[in-house]
C-alpha cells in the first residue's frame, strides 16, 4: 500500500441499496439489521468500504432520494441507534462507511418545505425556488420557463397556498433548495453534513453535484426537441458559481473532518476539463466524480433512448476517463453499475456466456485505476429483470415517467429492459431459498426468478464461480495496487474489433490485460514482453494468441 496517499484512493467501495440488500426483520424491505448481517460477505469479497444509498426519513417517492428529515432514519430501515451500531460495527471490522448526501432538493414533506410553501413571508419563504410564472397578453398564467425535469414533464409545479410555482429538477415531490439563501445553506450544513460527520462516518457520495446553482433569471432552455414545450439541457449543470459552492463545502466542512471519501455525481459530462475542476486536489472540492460516459454508453442518464455503440467506443471511453487525471493532481474512479443503471452483464456481457462475461467484466473493473465501486449483486453476476415482466413491475418513478412520455411503445419497453433503474434494484439473491433468501416476508419489489441459479450461497462454495473470481481479482488488485489502482492506462492496438487490450504501468511493473468481448473465438497477436499470467477466467489456455469467447487474461511483468 502507498502510505502517503489517502486511504480512499485504494478503497474498494461496495454500494448497498438498503431496500434490496437484506431484510433483517421479515417485513419485506431490506434494513440496517440486514446490512449488519451482510458485512462479512462484503468483507470476504475484498471490499473495505460501504456506501449506503439513502437511509434517511423519506416518503420514498424516489426511494429515499426525497428526504423529509436528514437527522432521522427511515423506520423501514431501523433507528438512529441502529445506524450508530452499524458505524461502529464497520469500524471495528476495519471497514469504512460512506453515506449519500442529497442536497439539491428535499422531500416536499420536509419541515423546511412545509414552512416555505405555507406563505410568501414566513422565515423560510426563500429557502426554495419560487416564481410567479409568466403572464401572457390575455392575463393567462403559465410556468416560468420551459425546463424539463430529469424525470419528464415541467420542472415547475403550482403551489396553491403561495399562488406561485416552485422548481423541482426531479419529481414534483422533490423541490430544489435555493442555495443563494444563506440560512438554508447553514441548515443543510448542520443537518445533512455535520450531524453525520460528527457521528463518525467516513465520507459522502454527493448526489447531483453539478446542479445546485441554477442559471440566473431562469432563462429558457434552447429548443432541441421541437415536438415538446419542455426541454432538457437547460445549461443548469456546472454553473460557474457551483464550483464556489463546492469549495465552500470543503473550507467550512470537509476540511474539518480529516481524510473523507468524497465522490460527487457528475451526471452527464463529456468535458474532462470541467470534471477536473471538481476533482483536482488543489481545487479542494471533492476527491473524485462519477462520470456516466462509460456506464451509460449509448444513452443519457434518466433518458432511456438507447443508441447502438461498439466495443472500440466503449474501450475508448474507459481509456479517456482513466487517462484524464494522468499528470494532474486529480483522481478518478471506476464503476459499471449502480442503482440508476442496468446490470453490467446485460449491458456489456453476454447471456450465452453469462459466467465468462461476468468474470471478464470483473477483470476489467479490478484492473482499472482509481477508486473502485462495486454495486450489490454485481459480484455474483446478477442480471436485468426477465423480459417477460410486465410494465407494472417497473415501479421506479423515472421508468414510469419515461414510459408515459415515450408513448408506451415496444421500443420504449426494449429500452427499459436494457437500462431501467429497476433492473439493478431487485432484491439481492442470497440463496436458493424462497425469495432468494432476501426476506421471509413479502418482498417490496419482485425478486428476479433466476435466484435459483444465481445466488451468493451457491457461488460461495464453488471455486469456479463469479463470486470467487471477483475475490481473486480484488486480491490481485490489492497485491499489485501500484499498477492496478495507481498505474497509467494505455489501450493497445488489437486486430479484432471485439478484443480489447490495455497496458497498466507503474514504476516497478507493467500489466497487460486482454479481454475478448465476443461470443466468438478470436485470434490475436499478443505483445512479447507480456510477463506472467496472473489471472484468467478459463480452465486452460490453448494457444497464447487464441482467445475463447469472453476470455479474460491479466499478465504482469515486474521489473
Ligand atoms: C441521483 C440519484 C438518483 C435520484 C436522483 C435525484 O441521480 O442517484 O437515484 O433519483 O439523484 O435525487
């Protein structure tokens, strides 16, 4: 390990989606008690940090991303005492714990919003974005502008008590906080940030980081879709003043709590220089950012129209986001799954070669530089929901919004089957027991029927399983962390469109990774100075240059 680097660079972070992880009390929803029970599994995988998607009090319109009280725990998940116990349990196992920080908006049931919406002159009247709307020549009132919420429809909602509109970039029940109001700022600092840092958590995943400051004067978004009044891409991401705000977070809060893991959600970003403004060390904002270019290749987050893409494009995207921090003081991270996207084996792998392709993706993840994030279930190759599930099983607010606005077509269904958020949110498959061992009650969301074949218990005892492959891959990552976590990344030429070869290098070693993203065998000439084979997902390698379908190899050459 490198001792002079912050701990979070070498961390392997395991993301827990609380509702679907493990139900400890039999009510059908995962909870903190279940998380406690699952810690050993996470540790045995080789992850050393957990990130909890929100566990705060919430009406659950957007699965906890609508918070009604930052200082309380959703009773579905447990109590504040349970959280204290979880924090100490993690620390006593030498694990770290990171929470989700959702501060672009609160729930419309948060006491701050209830007060703010009650009149135009209460003390919190200005804590959210309020607007009279537009009045036309005939005196008819309409929304202030054409902004479209990320979940579809206008980003403005009429409030009868104030006779004004409020802004919500997500659902109607998620009003955006007005960050210009200094009292609101201070309240967020105390309630959402200091409250939890004082309890000893080790960092935050910062939700929707680029959109806290809205374009001044709420100008209309450019019209890119002439068929709709509301428009996406209103320039509300990366406002110049949002960088000042994140610097303020650092100066006032983060810097007071030692080495925190701070990963900000960058949303849809392709400009690497903008990404660096958030995550360069000297800029003092966050440690790293989640960019969705790679994981969302072919579409945009929250917008499910999927275009075709190729393996060379995918590889280039990985390379770009690996390299953008090289030679700078910035840091990157690597992930292919989270609670907002489809399962990686269905996006980038193969159902025909399910195990091989899940292991190939594990190889890719374990050998990429930056902090690694693994989403629950990814370690056993959990899949998207079955194709025969009807639309009623897609219960996510964003999926429903898309289904409506896309006109309920077969194409829309095909897109949902591939990338809907529901795909990654099905309950964790622990065993072949009823409901996959997730609960003894009635699961809050339908369990994927393939739990009979794909589950932790079955894979745990099988050395050839996806789970045990992940364990080996993460062990290798730790052992050679200089080259895998901190090394430089270079794509090498390959003669086959679906073969990806890259080199990782550090001062003392070079690793070469060979991945065949195809159901077909491939012949490839490999570099001569490739070194020793240290990881492979097939039983035996026939000829050096002959790659079996979805074969993955890692070679190391130590100088
Ligand atoms: C982030 C979360 C997503 C949520 C949205 C609104 O993108 O990851 O799940 O719906 O923010 O908070």
